[in-house]
């Protein structure tokens, strides 16, 4: 069952920023000219007029909405992928509107065939404000009591890189074939003086991915809702209680000082 708007508001209350990103990845570089990409962007702007700012960085062409607009939308194209995102949407459905449009229009404007598609994925991101040593926060809130934590204790050491990632194969009714989920924690490094980087969040990512081959170029758009619903269930039953809430509880407890 899709998560309603009231639920997503409660999720947003747990983090400083929440975002939903799409990626359509290809086996090889596509021949996407600047003119063709701009025509693709112009077509998207008819449905999302907030996409007003154009940029070109390191082989990637992108269009995005102005700062301060919610949700913050962006779309980017490079030879091996098309990406899009919605930052702080009011609902998952609102975020999916941009993604569905990208999946529908990209094949025709960019000349994508089913054989080109390697995979498509949706990333759900949650940024948690945290001062202090990020790696210690993650280690203590998620790993303490595990055999891995015992390894650190045996050496009398302090963790300097605690960024767990777990990938699983997804099965069950309504889940597209060859689907996977990845749970990942991203910490920001400390400076050379071993003082934590201030103002940077701890990020919690859930990525749900469907690998090819695809039956048709329309397959990602047709299956997108099912993969999104699967991600929403994982957020409600796994990401929030097993990742986000333990991290926030440790921060709230005052356990934010540096190691030792």
C-alpha cells in the first residue's frame, strides 16, 4: 500500500532533508547531442515549469529549479545515464510525477532502446543533522553489540570509517523481476585535525533497483510504481525503525562527542 502524505510528513520530521532520485542507466555511452538533450529538457519544462536553471558540468547537462522552491526538481543527462530528483516533496506521488515523465519521454528524445538499458533505480534519501564524530555515531547506534563491533573492541581501536551497506534480492507479489534493494549509511569525514566536519549530515539511503534485460522501452515506466511501492514499504518497516530512529536516538542521548 502506498504511503500517504501524512506519513511522509512524519518521515520528514525525522530528517533535515528528504529526497527521491531516479536513475536510468545504460550499458554503453549513448550519442546524446546537446541539441537533443535541450529539446528533452524543453519538453519536460512544459509539465514542470520550475525547471529554469541550465548547467553543464563535466560532460553532464542538467536543468533544475531555482533554490527555495519546494520540491526542488532536477534532471541530468550524460552518455551512460539519465537522472532526476525531487528534494523535500510533499508526497512520494509528487516526486514520482517527475520520474514518470522522464521515463516516458527519455526513450523518444534520446533514442533509447530496450537493449541499451542496464537498470533503473529509485533512491530514497534521508539527511540527519549530526555534530560530532559521524562514524562513532553510526558505529554505536547500529553496530554496537555485533561481532564486528567486538573486532574493534579487541584491538582497542576507534572506528574511522563506519558506513555499512547491505544489498538484498527482492521477491514477492508485485515486485518486478530481478529487483534488489540496498541499504546504505553515508558519513562525512573529519578534518585532519580530527575535529568533526560541522554542518554536514549523516545520510541514510535506500535504493531499489531493477536490472535488465527489459522487454520493452516502456518497461521502466510501467514497473516504476511497483518498485516505488516496494521501496515505501521498506522505508516504513525497515529504514525508519532499524536505521533512522536508532541514529537519532543516539544523537538525542548526547552521545555526539568524539571518540575517546
